[in-house]
């Protein structure tokens, strides 16, 4: 069975969609472990569902965080590392070791509205401030830059009259929950 590790920092709704689809058989993989870089609902969700999960506190591990993540995912023998709302920056050594085996989801049409400091609600605020007529989400491979790796899939979502950043965020999140599993499936089918 294809094994994945999911790394989270927040609510974990993308993680939830992966867990549900892997349990129903729609996604042919096993969530072998969930790692949080802080206490968060994502790690709780995983633990509630009996998935091996741990918190590697970014404030405790500091520069050693990626070494610790590497230790855990190597021990689990994972085939793919999925960043699903993971806020710590992955270092170059880790990216090099796991090249082609790390993906990330970002809530915009990259390369637009990506890069350092562009995360969470800030992305949607920037989209609205720029007067964009459409936004969306992107799943991409992780390289040594921020939000810069090869795109796997992207989906467009309209920006509607009167949208607040929160409303737009929710509309995009619905699509993220489909796009991330679809991207994982594509990678599984290519292996
Ligand atoms: C998503 O919008 C994702 O694109 C971004 O962080 C958010 C995570 O949401 N990288 P959740 O924790 O999966 O609910």
C-alpha cells in the first residue's frame, strides 16, 4: 500500500478529506502518520481516528525540525509527504533528500499570490485588494523555494461581487478538498 505522511499546522480540513477518501477506498493509500509543528486541531483529528500522529514543536526543535520530520517519515517508510496547511519552512537538505516526493497545497492560482508571508487569510485579502476576478488553488511539488515547485493541478474559483476574504477562503477550501486527493491519486497512478 502507498504510504503518505501529512504535515499540518492548523485545522486539518484537507487532512480530513484525505483520511475520509483513503478509508472509503477512493484514494488508494494509507495515511501512515500525521505530524504537526504545533498543537493544532489537525493532529487531534488524526489521533481521534487512530492514525499515528505526533507534534514536533517548531519552537523546541528550531533548526532541527526537518531532521526530526525526516526521522519520523523515514521510520514509517512513506512514499509521499503531503504539506496540508503546514506553516514551517522545509529546509534545502530535506527537500533534496525527498525530491519529487513532497507536495503542497496553496490557496491561490500560483505563481500569483504565493511566496514568503502569503498564507492563510492573507492570500485571499491580497486577491481581493488586487481586484482579481478569479482565484483558486494549486497543488505543486515542493522545491527549495516558497510555493515555487512544478504544478500538479490547479483549479479556478470565481471571485464574486461582495466577497469577503473569509467567504472566498471557504469557497476555495471546498475545491482544495477535491484537488489534493486528486493530485495524490495522480502520483500514485504514476508510480
Ligand atoms: C489551506 O487553505 C491550504 O491551501 C493552505 O492552508 C490551509 C489549510 O487548511 N496551505 P486546513 O488546515 O487543511 O483546514
